[in-house]
């Protein structure tokens, strides 16, 4: 399956996907990496891995709608069949998600539905939970609200800071995301409304 990734920044989850792909563990190939930031480290990682890449900064478009249209057209040109968001800092519109007609996945650094949105790790610390983690889910038009595919729990330790908890969750993200992308690309996921099962 032809897999595309959208990332806005650092791209460490993209890197985990690249490594899994190189080990033949993705049930597909990475064929496109797009970003809304020209300087994103994710794009540099794509260059190093020899993956076609595209930058779509908002400044180059007259509206967010035009920006999304350009991203969609480009993903179609690359014949992407599965799209994985990896730190893509924009909520995709309902129209984009309807038009794309392929599964769209996201990874989020909390056990959803707790702590949606930005700074999920800080929200978890501020709330005082003792277990957090990461979630891979299908993307719908809401914020981190789509059907959950898989989660990995991570302990919150006494004395944790936002940085230390984020780093521990990130290790789990790097295990979980490539695994789940591989399941979806390999046709091992069945979805019935919100309920998602691995077969
Ligand atoms: C990750 O924590 C991911 O869960 C969230 O954004 C962060 C992206 O990190 N959606 P990176 O760019 O993959 O390093």
C-alpha cells in the first residue's frame, strides 16, 4: 500500500515509520511526505530517506481551503492510499476528509478521550493522572475525536516534568505508530462505526 505522511515539525514519528518501512514492517511503502512548514525537520528526514516531499506553507495560498486543496491534489498525484498524520498541527476540514476517500490516521500523546488538543502531556500532569500514554486513531472532523485503533499506556512517575513525561510517551509512540500503520496497510483492521478491531 502507498503510504503518505503529513508532519509539521520534528518528524520523529515519521522517522520511526521510515525505519519500520526499511525493515519491511509497514506492509507498504512511504511515497509522500508533506508539510505546512518549509523548514520542518520532517522534510529533511524525507530527503534523507529519498521520499518525495512537498511543502505547503499557508503563506503561499489565499486561504486554508486552497492550501488543503493543494495538499489533496499532491497526495492524489503521488497515489497515496493511506495517510498518516505525524505531528501535523492543523485540523483537517470535513471537506478534505470527505474528498480524500482513503483512511487517515493520527497519533496523539495521551490516552484519548482524555487530554485532547495541544499540550496533552502537560494536561495529564496538571490533572494528576498516574497513567498516560498514546493513542492511534482514525481522523474525523473533530479534534482528536476519531475512532480509536490502539493505545499504549505509560506510567506517570513522581517528579515527572512535561519533558520527561513527553519523552517516555514518545518512546511508546515510536513503537505503536509503525505497528498500527502496518496493521491498517495490511488490511488487518475492521471498523464498525466507532468500534475498531484488529483481525
Ligand atoms: C507527537 O507527540 C505526536 O503524538 C503529536 O505530535 C508530536 C509529533 O512529534 N501528534 P514528532 O514531530 O513526530 O517528533
